[in-house]
C-alpha cells in the first residue's frame, strides 16, 4: 500500500511538472519578460488588452502592424468586435491597444450586441447617443474629424476634452467602421 502511495505522488509531481513546461513553451518568445525591452535596435514595445487570447505587452519589430501584435497575442477571442480596429494599423513604440467586445462581458448570457456608434461617420446627434458624450464633446469630435479620421479607439483621447476617464467610459460603445 505504501509503495502505491509513493508511486502516485511521483506520477502527480511529474505530470504537474510536464504541464508547467508545456504551458511555458506555448507562450512563445514574444511576450515581454524581465530584462527584455524595446531598447534593442529595431524593436518596439506595444501593449494589447481586451478581447485577445493573451493580453499583455509584446516586443515586435519596428515595421509591425496591429495584425502582428494580435498574432503575437495568440489572436482575438470570439467576442472581438472587428469594427473597432484596423489590422493594417502601423504600430509605434509605447502604444496600447484595446480590442473591444461585441457583447457585454459582465452579462454571461448576453445575446444582444452592445449598441455602438461609429465615431468616423456619426453626426452630432449620433455621437451624443454615447453615454458621457454631450454637445461639447460631440462638437469636438466632429472638429477633430475635419483633419483626421480615427484609426484606433485610443485616438479618441486626441480630442480636446476626452481624457483617460472618458475614454474608459466610451471605449466599448464606439466603432471605427461599419
């Protein structure tokens, strides 16, 4: 009986160790670990969060696109809203990207998509349908659009009056394309 218990413990330790090695190997070499940063020539560090399989910070080559970042993060989830990002977006060092959901993550049984507004095409009234966007911010968004279109959700913070707090409130309710 004692031999069976010893063998069971040894097998358990070996199996747990094997799973640990498999998990570490599947992460790949692109996620940032201590000591690895974008100070290396020809690289940049970019963070991705939201509806990706492995959110985190990644070191990529200088000419990388958002598509490369998503690939490094093991892809998007089934709840990622493709209207909220452009895979051909050229990355820059220090950027952060949020991949917005289609359905509300706080509602496990959600069957109705989140109502969203396209910040590149909506009129003033449409923009004001977004919670936290009033007349002043809607006008500021329209003014910003006169010189540039939004290519990432984070660019909404370039609009006068929209800072990190407002961005956090609206990021799940805006799209970049129809």
